């Protein structure tokens, strides 16, 4: 029961952050869902909910999407998904949990500390960001850090970035699910139907709450809160992996 409550809470907060900042569902929810459901099922739920929230938000921000950047990032991410799906078949659960936590923490740290560095946007940067994001999204359920680093480093305007991330997350979320199921590296989590319904409702309610909060919360405040919560979740996931290794 408490596991279900915590899963719903993670999805609710993650979808709210996604609406407020343009990204953040995976950063907030993935560490906790992995901790509660395990590295395989947790990432599957993250992919499903991430695609759902991105699809809903896209209907609100469609006009601000930079489709050219989206195309390059999405294609490269889909390419990166394939090796990521193979990794799931060979890496032990404990090491996968530790890797997920470390990847999230490292991505957040780089994103925060690159805030004042701006470089010229290049095709090679988009390719690297997309492929890295695809691998991380499949193995850890967090494709955001790679593209956020690219956006911060190249000075991508926040409004355009937030809008473009919605079709991007929708694409890589569906591609990750398809790749995992096709390769047999993961299956549909065996959760009760009622839990799936509650998760879907939590996504929608979270988006509504996020829409209301986005009108009163300054973007920089939301980003700081996002980083704090994601760090706590990533550290908790690392601790669980370490404890499993010691056991």
C-alpha cells in the first residue's frame, strides 16, 4: 500500500515539474520509481508516464517547438536507444541502480555548473546530446540531463527549449519502450490495473497542478527545487544499489 502511495506521489510531483519547467518528470520521478519498483519496472513506468505527460503538454506549446532541432536530437536519440536496450540484458540489478543514480547526479552537476558557459551551437553537439540522451533514457529512464547540458551550453532560449522537449520526450519514450519489448530486455510491469489507472490520473492531475503553479512560481525557483529533489532521489537509488551489493 505504501509503495503504491509513494509511486503515485512521485508521478504527481514529476508531472507537475514537467509542466512548470518543460522537463523534469524523469529527473524527479525516475530515482524514486526505480527505488520503489526496481531498475527495470521503474524505468518502464518512467517511459510510459514521460510519454504521456509530454504528449499532453505538447498540445499547449505546439507553436513554440523548434522542429529542426527536434528532428536531429530525436533521430540521434533513437539510434542511441538500441545499445542502451542491450545493456539492460547484461548489467546486474545492483550495478544498474548505482549507475542510474550516478548518471542522474552527474548530469545535474554538469548542468548546474555550465550555467555561465556558452558555446557556439554545432551539429556535432546535437548528435552527441541526442545519442547520449537515448542511451540514458533507455537504461536509466532519464534522457533530460544530456539535452539540458546542450541547451545550457549553447544558450538555447528557455521557451523554445521547453516546448521542443515535449515531442522529443514523447518520441524517445515510445522508442525506448518499443526497443525494450522487441529485444526482450523488459516486459510490462505486473502492477494491478487499479494502480495503472491511479498512475494515469496522477499524471493528469500533476499537469493541472503544474499549469496552475507555473503562473505564480518563477522559473529559476522551480529549477532549483527540481535539482534538489532529483539529487535526493539519485542518492537514495545509489544507496540501495550499494546495500544490495553488500548483501
